[in-house]
């Protein structure tokens, strides 16, 4: 199957970007160097083309009921312009995807008082699956709402870093400074109307911009800062201990509940959603997602074994890197709960050799 391409694929190629396949998309992985891009986001600002992320729009009289039953957080808490992090689970309580759900700003809500409109963002390559899941359950439950896969209607950029607010304020006006964490608001950049959400995946302040696909170049060119690829996006999110769909959890290869994956805070068991019954009895899992750091040379990678001091395999690495900020090897993975206390000694098997490591709280410091 041919790879899907972001709207600025040619622009990025002209800039000298290197590309990689991710979630079925041909995406820039590096423009200058991962370290250069990583440091720019930590110390100033960088902009990522994340147009491979999905966008599903759900609207109508029963939109809230459908969203409430297919995501684990409490959608009824959202007023227009609010967003929330959430999980999507199957009947066994296994995470299918994590997502951010936005109640669209008032100007984009339906005119009818009894209707509501949401936009949620599945991970790359999950948009078709989630669109089918939403429409199938809508029809099965007889709910009255529309579900639109708008993934290739929206380009999406992430403007991240301590200077991100100033950059967006210069381009879109001072009022964007009032957008609170996880809120989403209307904004205009170079005459292009877009949505500016104060969210991101780097641990830094910043915005995710959702804009018309055909206006991508106009908005991209409005920001004079470091272009960044998926390589820096990965090292930045690992330093924060953020999950990566398909790697830190996966319904087939790494099936995990939200409680195992460390995102139990998005599970509202007093709401009715698919997977709730299974999760009610799963709040104290035997294995948990942890951060660790190696205390000797080596870089942990996805798939490496984690052992105890006696050399017995107790878990596996799901993500790892040499932290550009901290200049030390750090990683994420699952271990039995008796090994989860910070400071607990473990080992990581790097290229056949057991390397000393210890459990560490995240974000890494």
C-alpha cells in the first residue's frame, strides 16, 4: 500500500529533511539533527508537522453519549473550547489508543441547542479503525449523530517550547496567551482560520494547530523557528515518560490496561464506557509502566529484556534513548510491581550484556 503523505512533504524534502514510514505515513524524521531539534524545543521553540495524526469529528444530538461510551474519561465535563486526555479501550479493558478529545469552540458548535460537536485525535494510522469503531457502535446503539473522518481535511502542526507562546502571539494576536492548558480556541494566522489547542507531546509549553490541509504552507511559513522531525519528538516524549501508541502499548503486541500503562487517571469508573466492567477489577495490576536509567554505558532499545539482580527476566523495554537533555541512557517499560519503587536495582540486556540500571521517576531529571 502506498504511504500517505502530509501536505508539506515536498516542502520538507526541499528543506533537506530525512523521511521515515510511521503509521502508514511518509513523515520527516530529521531536518538538521535530532539533538539540534531537541535542544531547540527545550530552550527556545520548534515546529513539528504532525499531519499524520487523525482527526475524527462527532456531532449531533447523541454525540456526547457516543463519546462517553467509547472513551474512558468523562466527556460531560467538557464545555465548548475544553479538551481532555483520554483512552479508548475494548471490552477487556485493553487500551486500543490514547487520544485528546476537544469540545469544539462555540463558533464551531451546531446551532441547535440539543446538539454538540467534538473533535478527537487518534494516533497516526488509527483514524480509519476509529472511524469504523465509532460508526459501528453508533449504529448498534441506535444513536443520532454524524461521525466524519476529517484526517485529510486538517493539517496539524505542533509549536512547542518556551518561546512558543510569543511566536503564536506575534502571528495570531495577543489573545492566544489566554488559551489555558488543554483548551482549544479559534485563531487566525496569515489570514488562515485555525484551531489553536494548548496541548503537546514534548513536556514544554506550546500549541497544536489544526488548519485546513490546503493552507498548510502559509501557516508553516509564518513561524521562524527550528523545524523538527519525529526523531526529536520521540526523544522529547521519552524524557517526559509519555506513552507511544503501538510501542508502549498495543492491543496485539503489548496489550495493557490504562492502570498498567500509568494513565489510570483518565479512567472514570462512575461513567459507562466499553471496558469499564473489566477495569473495575483491574485497578491494582501486577505489572506497571516505569521509567529507568542505565548506570553504565549502553542505550536501551525497544524489545530489550529487563532482568533482576539474579539475571531472571522480569520485563521488557518498550522505549529507550540516550537523553539529549540529561546526557544519560533512559528508558520505559513494564516490570512486576515489587520492582517499581524508585531506586530499585534492575538490569537491562543490551546486545547480550546485562547493564546495571535503576527504576526512576518520570519525567526524568
